C-alpha cells in the first residue's frame, strides 16, 4: 500500500456524534430533520447516549478505508471505548485531549510518560491544581468534579447559578502555572498546557510517516467544534468546524478554516463530505490551493 497523501483528525462529540439534545444544533432542540433517524452509537447505563447520521456513518467508513483517520477527543479512554464508531478498528486514536494515544486500542505508555514529564516541568502538578480548584467551588453550582485519566480535572456546572467571575478568576490563577481553562457546554476543563490535541496529532503524524503509511508532505485535515479543538484546527493545513459549539459562540475564524452551512447533526454530514472532497482532490493529482478545493 502506498503512502497516503492525506491525514485526517476529527473531534467526536458535537462534530461526529451527537447527544439527543445536540442533534438539532440548539442545546434545547431535538429536531431530527426529515431524513432517516440517527443511529445510536453509544449506550450508557443501559440507555442511548450518542447518535450519528446514517449518511455520516457511510461516508466515515469509506473515508477511513481510503486514508488514515484519527478519532481525536477530550473523552477519557473508557468514555471513548464506549462508542461504536464506524470505520474502525483504529490503528491510532487520541483521547484525553491528547494526553493519551491509543495504538490498536491500547494506551501508549511512552507517550503518556512524556506527557506526565512535560506537565511536571511546565508548572504545578495535578494534585495542587485539584486542591486549589476544590477550594473555589461550591455544591450550589457544581454537580460533579472529576479527574480524567489522572491528567486534568473538569467540572459539570449549573450555568444559571455559576458565579460570573469564576471562570476569569480561575483562568488567571491557572495561566501563570502552566494550565488553561476552557468551558464546553456545562463542562469546565482545567488542562495542562502540555496536553493538547495538536501535540498528540503531530506525534501520530510522525509515526505514520516513519512507518511509510503517510507521505512526508501529506496534507493534514481536521475538524472540531470546541475551544479545545482550536489548536488542532490551526495545526492542520485545512480544517472545518460546525456552525455550532464553543468556537461558533466565540465567532472563531481562521483563513484556513471553513465553517459549515448547517448546524447540529446535519453539520457532521457536511464535514465528512468536505473531508471526502479534499481526499478526492488530493489523490487524483497535485495538491490544490484551498480556494480551489470544495468549500
């Protein structure tokens, strides 16, 4: 098999897969549209949790058979493994916002050791951050506080009662200590600067080139909807984001980043179609400029 001219990395939640409340794009909407009913690809506690469009499933399967596709998520390893994501098995997957790389479904311990070392060198350790965060929150507006894969804490909050100055104050404390803060929906993540999707994607790209599965000059494409995806979108040669989510709320724009026309689960079809069109353009001839490629 010849080296692929394209590498694709895609976020999952609200990019490829959608909860019932996110299907319509509006957190309060559940409009499924007029097409076939979405397919449940994740169950939790015996009930359906995440869904995919029938068209997205078909397109993603075809895409992953043609070029390397890297599922890239802030989910923990266990949360990622709950998803029956079409197109697998996955040679590589990125979880924990880049803190873990899965190789044939198993965590790469060498990569994780490097992440842990970088986090220690860059600032304060998780235990210190966790203690400080605990001192700043209250059960009146925090429904849960968890630690993802012993890498970073995140809160599930009530947006109607969270103190207005919490995020800014907590972000100020973290910034000077090698950590950063991001909110996605009701979740507030506190992330080590050493942990990022782009860093993990660069490592996967290096390994694929080294193994001969990816051309050294391969085009990198990516997709995502949240602030924790922004570095990955900027790392890619070309990227796409849906017309919903945190980046849409921030009106986040870059010259190399396309924004979908649709929102909600329909945007996933548009995203995978966009990937497919770029792959077709890259595999039939010489690379095109972004304005010559399908938008």
